[in-house]
C-alpha cells in the first residue's frame, strides 16, 4: 500500500471584480455579450472543476451605505464612481497569493477595464484580534 501524496494547504482568497458597472458593457453587441457571458461561465466552471473556487455571486447595482456612530447616515450607493462598482466576487481555495493572482489574471473582464482585487480571507481580524471568522449556520 502506497503512502498518500502530501497535499498543499489551501488558503481562502476573495476576488472582487471592480469597475463592473453597466457602462463598461454598454458598447457590446448582443453577440459580444453572449460570448463574454460564455467566457465568464467557462472560467468559473473550470475553476470549480479543479476545486479552486468555493462559490461566487454577482452583486446587484443598488444598495445602501450605512455610516455614522449609530448608523444614522444612510445613503443610496454603494459607490461614488462607476469605476468603484463591485460587480461580484469569487471565493477561492488556493495554495497562496501567487495562485490567486494568476487566477485573477485570467478574468475575462480585464480587457474591458475591469480590475480584480485579490484579498486573503483572514481567520481573525488583523485589527480586532478577538473578531474571528465563523462557519455558516447549519
């Protein structure tokens, strides 16, 4: 009986897709939109097939921003400029920042001007050490 192969520890990273507002896609023809949609779906499905992505979701354009000591400032948002629009995210499970970055570099939206923010998901807040991640409810 052979020994199991060592596995690389997996680390969670979040990809945030920025500059993803409607104006970025406004110039695309229906055929170009269909092709881009297929590229996004193929990219995600390939990552999922290799166990690299845990889940992902697009985000709606509307929402609100809550601020102030008691949450008294509520404004429509959540963005000031179109380039700040976060259009969605992928939660990755990869070996390290380099692998997450390489995945981000294959984003089909990059040629249109999207940017991808690559962030580690921390088990504990780097600011408030007793705030920690929690598993989803069962």
